[in-house]
C-alpha cells in the first residue's frame, strides 16, 4: 500500500525481448559454485558436486558451470544472468537436494528479483457493471410522495414470530391431526 | 604465494563508517531536525520507525478486515439480515466468499449482493436461524433443499 519504504524497488513482472513467445532462451549465463574442501558446512555442496552436478551441466548446455574450491570460506552459489546482474546465495549447511533446487530456481529466473516489490497489472476503468451502491439504490421512489404519519410505514419492516404465534400454529396443527384421525376411523 | 585465508583473521574495523551511517540517514530522510542529520539521534528514531513498520503490517491487515466487515454488515442490515446469520446462511449453501469479495460486491454490484442476502435469508428461515413469518416473497427464493422442505 505505501511506497515510502526504501527497501524494495517496485517493478512489473517482465521478460526480456518477449522470451518464450517464440523461442525460449534460458537467461542464466553462468553459475559459480564455491565451496570449502573439508569444512562440514560445505558437505552438501560437495555431495552435490560429486553426484548431481554433471547431470545439471549436461541438461543445461547454455549455462557455464564453474567450481571454485576456497578454503575456510562458506559454500556459495553465484549466478550471473544475460542482462548482467548477479545473485549470490549462501549455501552453508545445505543438503545436496537444496543446492539442486536453488540451481533450478536460478535457471528459471531472468534476473535477480530479490528486493523487488511486484506491481499488479490489473486496472479497470469500469469497476461496476450494475452501478455502484448509492443510498437511493434500494429505496422505494414512492417514499418521495408519502405523507407522515403513515399507518403502513410506521409498523416494523419485519415482524418476528412471537411465541403466541407459534402456540396458535401448534394448536391449529393438533386440531387438524385430530380431525384427520377421526376421519380415518 | 597467495594466502587467501589470512584475510579472514584480520580484525580491522574497515572503512565502512560512511556507508554504514548512510544506510540509517537514507531511512531518516523525512524526519525533523537533528533526527535527520545527527547519527546517534537518528539511529534511535530509525529503529523506532522500523519497529512501527513491523507492527503496522499486522495492524493494517486487521484494519482492512474490520473495514470490510463493517461494509458487509451495513449492506446486509439494509436487507434485514444480520452479519452472522448472513455468513452462516452462505456457508451452509456452499457459497464460500470471503470478506474482501463480499465487500466489493456490496459496494460495486449491489443487486448481486441482494441476491446473496436472499439466499442466506431463505436458508436461514429453512434451518431455523431466522424466526420470521413466512411470506410469499420468500417462496420465490429457491435454494438447494428448499423444494423438499416445502413438500
């Protein structure tokens, strides 16, 4: 609602050059996997590199994968896109499935969208089809010509059933039952 | 030889003071007087502003919900049914509309909203939620179980 906060940059959802309308070009250019060779926080990353990385690289021939073993540093994925911006994901204590999931997310993105507040595309010049509510929408125009005091309008609009009404109805139903049972005999 | 790990052990404070304070001053740009220009004063008020913003996110949702509920309540009171009975009648008729949609309908599509109140009224009378004398105008409103109950 308010645009005064400075943390998020507002923007619409866009694709570069109508990507996907004709041909789809993956917007991820390169991915750098940095990891430590023996620290435990990089274990998931190392396991991913041993098992799932080659498959990922083969499935995505358009993405260049770099490996950077960096001792005493935490595991990190750095992604760079075709439009030039880069994204940095800390992979400390990730499992190998988590690393793969993040890589698949990066593959499907076209730019670094963190810190973007997505603006909605809908707009209408005609929000109402039946006409917006006015105080006169459900008012009877006859009220214009009425003279008060008025017998009918002075009564309550809805009458709830009183207990007297219910008793009368019960009595009448019982009477009808007795009549019908007599007729059956 | 390049010793990349040695950099990790350096404990200098670094040249970031300007940038660190700039992050606070950017958020305090619209404040008054020294709260805008002096760091140690600005920091306190920026932290309070951030706390208010955090709390306000929940309050905003609560405010909007209660506004929508007030609007729906006003609209259905005009059609002689109260809010709780209206919601109960709609859910029993499997019409699952939330406060937002009901409020939008009440404001922009009043006749559709009247139809919804009619359904809720009929269902309420059938199920015993509403205690009014049955009139002919009620019989023209047909809900799912109303034809069987008429028999």
